[in-house]
């Protein structure tokens, strides 16, 4: 099973997004053989978490089993969160201008669901060192370090920092990521701690998937990175999670 951990729907003022629709996303997934993608709506990441989350759930309802929802939490809006029917929670400390380790994010950790957070080496809001602080405080929460820190000069450091924390995973989307870096991260932290994501529709799904599909990994490691690692973290009520029935 191929699961994409990091997707979006909707528009964003700083990016050209040719097709921000769920239908376009699923059509492209069909061409590539991607089983499911977890999305947060960009309206929720930006100005309106409640309405953006509503749009995300509506898209998932139109494409059951193909689109999972990362519900967005905004620490300033303090919007409602649900404990079921989602892949987990998405937070973006840099957009929110709220440090990942700020106590205003406590409602997120208290849910105990997987959390996908934007990570950015050198950022005052989301440097990988802050992920270490949170992972240590909340060892029961699976935490995905988005973009593996975003910048190539921080990839190895992110792996080194995350290593001692088994609940901390490197999610590998980003325009600076390469197939060789994916393989290197698997060597540094273990392939069981690296998770594929594309950042579609921000970035081209074909390019993001191509990086991991053609990365110099063993078949066993590629299986872990492309979906098996994420599948074991997802809540069992999700179609792409551990409770999904095998195909006939």
C-alpha cells in the first residue's frame, strides 16, 4: 500500500496551484498507484481553521478511503478538534507564529492522535530541536517532522536529533529533497522512521512520488517508507490504517 502523508487541497496566495481540487488529486493518484493521501485544507492552515476543516471533511466524504483528513489546529483561534474520523492533526507553527513547543498547542497533544507539523531548520517556530522537546514531553504521540527540516543543510541534524525518540518520524516532502537524501536519511535513522509525503497540491505529486519510487532503497525499505510506516501509526478507524481489509 502506498500512502502519502502530506497533502493539501485549496489555494494559497504565494503559490501557483494549477488544480487545487480533490477530484484532480484522486485522478493523479490513480495514475501513479497511490492508495490514499492525508490532506489538510489550505484555508484551515491559513485564515479559517473551522471552515477549512469542514471543507477537508467534505472532500474526504466524496472520496472515501482515498483522502484522509489532517484536521488543522490554530492556537490563536482555538478551534474544535475531533478524536475520530481523522488521520490526525496538522499544525503549522510558522504560519501561526507559535513555537511548536508552546503550551498553546497542548490541546493537540492531549488527543493522542498522530500529528504532522511543519518543520524548518533554523526557524524560531519549528526548528527540529523543538520537535525533540515535544516528543520527550508526549512519548505516546506519533509526531511527523514535516519536510525533515526543509533545508538540506539540516537533514542530517534532524535525523540525529530525532534518533533517540521512537515516536518522532521524518516526513520527506519538499522541493529540496532528493532520492539520495531519502536513502541517506533511512541509513541515518532507520527506514522504519522515514515517511513518504509529497506536499501536493503545493508541489507536483508526480515529482514527490518519483523521488521515493526511484530512490536507491532496498525493496523492503521502500515498502516501509512508501506506506507501511504510516499505516501502523494511523488510527484503526481509518480506511488506510491498520484495520483496512485486504483487497480480494
